[in-house]
């Protein structure tokens, strides 16, 4: 790739603010920046991610409309975690109740 082509790609990369990009040190190519894998296994993980999205919206790092969609999705994930936890607790209570009814 010619130096002019690389320079054009660099300028295009700077213009694209919605999708972070990384410049390869060896080839000079513009590559998509890898995103970190977010752990959303617990309600606390979801809460922390929601706070991160909120701070990004407040600092205008991401658009409010995009942040709102992310918060909505995180809320749905949080509800599923909550329902899963309630279901497991209910199942445990039912088993304990059945076991105590058999012994009485």
C-alpha cells in the first residue's frame, strides 16, 4: 500500500468517530479496535455497565440515543438475571417444602 493510500485511510479513520479504529504499527493499516468482553453475569455487573454507559452519555463519548438503547438492553438483561435468581430460589423452597412434608 502506498504512503498516500495510508494517509487517506488515516484521515478516514479520524472522520469515523462512531467506530473506534486502531492503526497497525507495522503495516500502517487501519483496523477496527477490539472491544473488551463485558461480564454481565450478575446484577452488580449490569449496574456497573449501566453506570459506565451513563458516564459516556454525560461526557458525550456516545450519543444519547445509542446510550438509551444500551441502557434498555442492559435493563432487560438485569431483569432476566433477577428472574433466573427468583426461579432458582423458588425451586429450592419447593424442594425443601416437599422434603419436610414427607418427613412430617
